[in-house]
C-alpha cells in the first residue's frame, strides 16, 4: 500500500482531503501543526478526524512561526475581522503553507511516501497566495530538486485535489465519503470546545458552502 | 538599512556568509536551528559568531525534523562515516534546507527583509541535493508565489554567495573579512566543547580548504 503524508488542520477541507486519500488507497500519515494558532480547537478536531478516518499515524509538530507575529491567527493584538476586506487579509500567516509542505516533505522522505496531500483551495478562499495552484506547482518543482528521494527516484507528488472545487463541491464530495462534518472546526475564532463565531471568513465560506450544497450545516455556532 | 535573514549553523561557511552580509550593509537577523543534531556544539558556536559579527538579533528555532530519523546527523543508531562514499551520504538530513529556508522566509516576511542569505556550496561539499544552485533557483521561484510580500512587492531575494566558491576561496574571503575561524564548528562528530574528529566529510573539506588556501588551520582536533 503506497504511503501518503496528509496535511490535516482539523477543518472541513482537510478532513475531506484525508477521506479522498484513503479512498485512493493510500496508507495515510496525518500531519498537523501546533504553530501558535489561537483557534487551538482545530488540533483536537484533527486528532478525532485522524482516528475516525483511520490514518495510520497522526503527528502534531510544534513549530515556532506564531511567535514571529504578523498574523491575526497567532497574535492576540491583531483582531480577526468579520470580513477579510481588500487584498490579502490579516489572517494570512507568513509562509505558512511553505513551512507546512517543507516539513511534510521531510516526513514523506523518511517514510518513502509517494504523495503529499494538501487541502488548499483557490475558489472559495481568503485569497492567501500559498493556496493557489501556481504555488503548488512551484513546490512540486522544488521537491524534485531538494531531496535524495527526488534525485534518486521519482519525487513525491504534491496532490491538491480540492484546489479548483467550490466549497459546496468539497462538502458534497465529503458527504458522499461519509464524513461527519460536525467533527471539524473551521472557525478562526473557535472557542476551546470548537464552537464557531459564524462571522469570520472561514465561517462564511463554510456556511455558504452548506447552503449551496443544499445540505444541513452541523456546525455549532 | 535593509534587513536580511542569515542562516547561521555555526560552521565555517555560515560565519563567512554572515560577514559577507554585514559587509553588504544588511542589518542581519541570524537564524539557527535546533533540529536534534548530535553535534550540538555548533549551536553554541553560532551564538558566539552572531555576537562577534554583530548580528542585530540571533534566533534559535526548535524544529522537529531530527525525531523523524533518516540521517546520521540526528540518529545515534546511524554512525557518521569517515567518508561519505558513493551517492548522497547518510549524513544527508531529509529536506533540511527546504525546512530552513521556509522558516527563514516566514521570518523575512514579518521583518520585511530584502534578502535571505544561505551558505550552501556545491563545490567542496558532501553532495547534498539541497546545496545545489538549481535548488536555490527553485526556492526563489517558490518564495515569489508563496508570500504576501512576493505578491504585493518584490519578493525577498535568496542569496547564496558561496555556492560556486571552493572551500579555500571561502576561507580566504573570510580571513580578509577578519573572521576568527577558531570560533566555528564544522565537524559532524564535534564533542560538547566543539573539538573536531578530523576524519568526517565536514572535517576533511575544512582541512583541505585551509591547506589549499595556505593558511594555518585553527581547528581543535
């Protein structure tokens, strides 16, 4: 059974991603990050999801990017706005997906994994630069050159199966795969129990997705 | 004064790198990593070098790549050989420079730095894939796409001024810049005090460099 490292935040997209990777018959090594995010309920959600969706292993890496500041998701002095506004919003975390993918690449190489799954989406999203398909393509090129695995064999493949789906399409796909979305936490302001604010960008995209998919939204607000 | 993040391992190359960045009139933010390396004396050396070469700040980030295994530099069960042998040697650490650069990119973005300096060298080196110029070029392309800084302004520039120098040329340059190489630790098997084994790849390249530069080698063996 080929192996895959699956980036798992604990949100709706990455839960769907893990289910897709399992359906594609990968042995899944789920990877989450404790990077100083204020919405830490997502890490508890990630553990539950990894268990329910039968990841082979779930690892939570602590990484020191939150302490650098520069994002409303890690810095209490920068409030999370109700809407992102123009341009790249303050919830952007500097170089987050580059850091996440690089650590996934390290683990994938040790595991001799064939794939890394990342749940980026460039349709119903906050406009973060590191969620775009061109970012994934550039990271794929880097991975080929950066690693022993890339030089000696074929490199690991970076898979982003959600990148051009709408949120409604992601939810529909996940429901087909049997995901219980009440287990997932998307909200940037989620409290300790995972209760969502219903007003931040992440909540709005999620709510609109359930509406457009004509499915009932199991989120606790 | 423009800012730069300078990757500083505590070895000969990165000390020279920091001196070059200072000479180019950057305000330097030195960045070291505690990644579970067994030759931890290099971290003490990095602190001293950052101080002596007047970095504005020196940060040591703890990152969990050593625990993944897969390298003689982090795993006591894999001995460091006297010579690397054919191909990419066992001292290669999976995706190390990708992880280092991605965290440097995060810090650079928060600092609004103009450059990241990395001391890779593809002449007198162990054959690691992530020391080659094509790896640096690929990371530069990624950095432009990955960050808010890259999208809204010009991206940070990845500078690798040692990449095509011989070890002797690096040492000659460093001596011109006044570096005291007795402060640096290159050895993969350095003891706690920084005393070098004199036989590993890192020691051999260093010794040959001093010989070819016709300079006395201040290393403690």
